């Protein structure tokens, strides 16, 4: 007999008859879906040979909103056939419920289930088409991982219905368009067009809730264009592909035109977009109290003017003229000057450091022979988690140091100019730069500093990119510890007086190129002392320290090109 209950479930032993004895795994837990958010999930770590099933039931006429708030780590293979999570939508429930958990999904229409999912990347949030879902978690006899958490509640938004490739709509507050296949890909040679006009006459805003289309070579082949006007002839506000869909992209007038184009190869699952009436103003408050609340904007002159324009005071939350003076609580979450640079498809490319509201300092070698392709990269700022960010900025220009040598990594610095200046706030604020003249009296031998990045946690695992920012202790050591120019393992990399060598508490790996090295100065401010140039063997341990470019040695070049 299946147990029915309306609380977060890990299938406790006291719930008789609802669970198998497989590491806390329910064979058929039946859960009532409420207005408040609840969670279910696997054990941590999960076990082998699991056949778990949760049946979610909302009241008739309602739909179920699902997302993955924290943990998602399931043994990976290319087809997700070893360990996997699969979610059956309402139309499949009657078929699936009458058979054993983890039976092959081949008899179920592909349009009626989500997944299977595995690996480290959490699935996109979605809303069921009806009032029921079945969640199954299945594992084989070898290999486990830390598992997953899934949150669910009665949806307050519209239920998805099919796919829409073309439409013309007058938007009354909020509208959703879905062109997404949960299992499969959109058709080749798609040319979709969406024209939206604001009923109130206010500007429009578009954000992606699901986004997965081919993303290579600067969105050359498949892409979504957002136009600032009523036709494809209007200026382009942004081009999007990969998993980096538009977020809070606003028109200047009362109309917006969106197109989707694909070629014959690797078309991807598609996209779900929410188009909303928004506000007029230079900067958008991102801290709405609820989805029902109207957007609020503010101008540059209203930033830090002593009067809160945003609902929770975002425009007044960081009003210090001094750089690097972050509130202690914010610094514990993440350092607001840290920047993750991604490829256009959302893959971590390298790190960087915000030095003012329009420039990021990074290393040159990640952009070698790609410095003329700024549209291939994005800068994500203001997030402790890779899946979230306060601001995603397009890059307008990549300025390589003119003396950069790709063989020796001499002068290994580059500046990224953002297309649009970011509003400085509590979650996004620049690091201080060392005093001019090449004198950094902070990053001295024995000083305990911090380095941060988003790279892999395991060298050979391409899916192990960190989902939360790495904050590693970096102790400055003598440069001789980073001199690899002698013996049989000689390296051409130059480590000289323009370098800093640091012994780390953890791992720098692929994707951590250009990790900032930041130290607290005598005024208690976070100062950018170094940009990572090399960390061999994905270790950066005390036995193999990491080398950084000494930022103070390049003060003049930075000042001439970024201020």
C-alpha cells in the first residue's frame, strides 16, 4: 500500500509499505502538491541498484512547477543510461503508474517525459501540462555520486502547451512562449518570428526560463535574436545560443521582435521565454518581491542618492566610493569583484576581476588568437552559484597586452570591455587596484590571500566544473618555488619580479585560468594583486604552487586602457 503525505520526503523507515530498503529510496511515494514549496531527493550519496518512484498529485485543474534548487550530481554517461533521473508528464502517468519503476521508456511517447538526466548540470525548471507527475530515479550496479534535490509546488504561472514558432501578441502584463522539446530537438532550418507589443505602452522585457540550442562559434549557426522594435530591421539587443538565454533584456520602446534561426545540424531542445511589460529607465531593479509586482527602474543620478528606488533598496546597497570595501555578509557569500567568463554556450572559459563598471582584467592566454571575437564570450557577475548571476554582460572588445608572448606567458594580461556598464551594487563591485608605480606592499611573502574560480574539480572529468565559486586560501611564497626552468622538466614559462607565486589550499584546474588573487590591504579593502597565469597538473597545491601575473607591475598599462 502506498503512503500519501504532503511533506518533503526521503522515505523514512516509519512510513510502512511505501519504501523499498534501498538506501532510503521509495518504491512508490504518493505526494500531495501544495501551494508552498516542498522537496524530494536521493540519499547523499545514493546507492546502487535503486528503483525509486515519487508520484506528485496536484488538485484538478492545477499544474506543477518543478526546479532543482541545490544538489545535482548523478553518474554521467553520454546517454544517461547508467544512473538517471526521469520525470513523466501528466499524459504519461496512467501508462507509467501501472508498471514497475525504472522500466524502459520506449513505450511512452517522447513528448510526455523530461530527461533522462545525469551529470553535473541541473535540468531547467519546468511546469507540468496537467496536475500529475511521476519522478523516477534509477541506478545501476556500479558508480554513485552525491545525488539530487527536486523542489515542487502548485504553479502560479501558465501551463506549457505545445510549441509555438510564430506569433504576434499584445502583451498584457505577462506572456509566455514555448518552443521546446523535452526529449528530442527542434526541426532543422527553423525560422521563427515573434512580434510583441506592450498593451500599456511601457517597454518590454524578455527572460528565458529554459534555453538549450546549439552554441558554438559566436552563435554563428543557431541563435535567438532579440530586436529593439517591431521588425527584424530594428537594432539587435542581443544574440543568444547555447544555454545562455536572454535575462532581463529590455526594449527602449513598446515593441520587441524575436527571431529563432537554425541550420541542419545540432538544433537543440529549444527555449521557453517570458515576455513582460517593464519600466522605463537606465537600470532595472532585479529584486522584485514577487512575480506579480511591476518592474522598477532607476537612472544613474538616482544611484546612491539616499532614497531607495528599488523595492529592497538595491540601488542604495553599495554606495561606498572606496573599492573593495564589501559588507562582511556579502563577502562570505562571494567576493563581488569576481567574474566568470563563459563561452557563448555557457561553458566556463576562464576567470577575471572587475576593476571598474566597464572593464574586467583577465589573462591573455585564454584569448590567444580569439581576441577579435569578443562576441564568443560573456561575463557573469554577482553569483556564488554558476547557475545564477545578477548580471550577464556581453563583451565588446578584448584588449591584449601588446607584449604578450604565448610561449613564455610574459605580460599575460588582457582587458575585457563590457558592452554596457554594470550598475555597481552590493553583489557586483570592483576590486581595488594596487598603487601605481609597481609597488604592491600587500602581496608579500607569507601573506594569506584568496584566489577564486569556477574551473573543474577533477582534471579528467569534463563535467566537474564547480557549481559554486571556489574560494581558496592562497599563501604568497618565494618566486623560486614557481621557477620551472631547470632540470629535465624545464618549462619556458617566465616567473620573474613581475610575478607572484602562491601555495593554495585547494585545486586550480581547467577553467580557472585567470583566477584573481586578492588580498586585504591595510585599510581592510580587497585588493587585486594577481591574475593566475599557470597552475600545473590541476593541483596548485603546496608542492606545486601557482604563478600569478603581478598586477602592480602593469598599473600604467591598465590605467591607460581601462580608465
